[in-house]
């Protein structure tokens, strides 16, 4: 890790967190480049050899896996019904471009679980090339095991690399998942049976809830929302991110462009067509390059973004390949420019605080 990269990343956190981050960086947890000797392939691990000219990689926490800094999310085109002609070629192209981490969920694509279906069509031939992640939104042991059984069938694999407790939002979610008969029991059983290799947790809503979850159990990874609007309401960057760094977790950033709401190129749909209580009434204020560089300057392992087309996919891969960290002043400027659209960009946060 270069001194330039370390300085840029540490400046984006509060001064009190610099020592924690420095220790993580020194251990190779936070940032890394392509390592030609990393990760020999086995039947239980994705191949980890990067082709020449591919994007930088970083350690996925303590898993031993080197993940490309841009990864593919299983939403957008990949969760749309009857969209195989777009979704499957997009997945194939992602792997050709060196993407080695694909994220999905039992919830993506509705009851039909289109996202897992499309990904499974590709995994039946290219499973060894991908670190595959999915999720359970059920808070019970039995419900989660049923979801996993179907996930494995749809994904056409005998295991997933990462299984995540999905969308922990309130303390009641934590209590139920960790209680008697809760989802955590299913996760531990699945790991013991080698149906999953690593365990993670995800959330969008409240940093305190996720902090409580990772204090109660040593998850391998955390999937959290991180973008330039984040500091302006219930910030995940302020306390949750340093705690995850301290615990040497694999840190995966999501909602990078906030479903387009941060982008100046985005046109809001009519208000009556928008779901949820927080409506978007104007385009964003930033570019895709700015929001990706912002997130990648933070101490994350990778960022996941869903794509609507191969053109979007290729644009994001190009940004990742050319990535250089932002300075502290550049980070602050981008955060300031996000203020006018912060509320619409943080539509997934709890707004009663």
C-alpha cells in the first residue's frame, strides 16, 4: 500500500479512527493490488487469478479472497422478470471483464427469484470463477434454511461462498435473528455442513442496529450503504465503518449512486410512479465516476452496483481500473455537493431520527 493511498483513505475518517485504520492497512486488510500468487482455486473457492490489465483487488477481510474493487450486484437488469436475453449476457461479460464477486439475494426478482435464476444459468459453467454471495431475509432458522435450499438449486451450485443475513433494520431484527430458533442458527449449521463458506450481515437503515449485530457475532463481512450523501443523515461512515475496519471484516459498499438519485444524468420518474415515502424531485448533482471514486477511497474491500446494460457495466469497470484515491478536500467537496439531494438519495434510511 502506497503512502499516497494510505493518506487519502485515513483522511476520510475521523482523527480518532486513524490508528485503527492504519493497523488494518498494515495488515493488508484494507487495500491491495493484484497479487499473482493469491488464492489457488479449489472446489470450495472461486479462482483468484486476475488477467492482465484487470482492475485492482483488495482483501475481502480475513477470508483470504482477493476481490476486484468493483463487483456486480444482482439487481437492476438481473432481477427483472423474463429478462434472460439481457441479464445472462451481462453476467457473462462481467466475468470476462475480470469481475470475480457477484451478489444476489433470495428477495431479488420477487417470488420467482429471477436474479438467482439468471445467475445460476451462468454459474453452471463458470462457478469456479466467481465468489458467489446470496442472502436470507427470513429471521428464523427454519425459514432461512428453506431459502438457502432453494438458492442452491437456482444458483446451480452445491455451496455459496457468502451467505448474509439480509437488511437488518431495527433492533427487533437483531433480537429475532440471534434468539432461540433464529436465523443465526441456520447460518452456523449451513457453515458446518459446508453449504456456505463465510457469513455476513447487511443493512441500509440505521448504523446502531448493524453495530449491535456485529458486536454480538463475528461475521466475516458486512454489506453497508456508503455514498457522498451518507454523512448528512445517520452516517454509516462515522462509527460503523471504523468498527468494521477494527474487526477486520470484509467491507462491501452498496447504494453507491443510490439507484441513480445522486447522478446528474438521472431523470426522476413521475412522483406517482415512485415507491416509498421519500420522493425524488430533481436529478442528482454528481457523476458516476465521482460517486465510485468517493466510495473506493473509503476503506472498503469492494463496491457492488447493479447494471441495466453492458454499456453501464463496462463504464463502471473502466472507472475501477483507473481508480486513484481522492484527497481529503476532494472528499469534502463531493459530500458538500450531495447536500441538495441528500434526502432523496438516502431514501432507505430511517427518517424518524
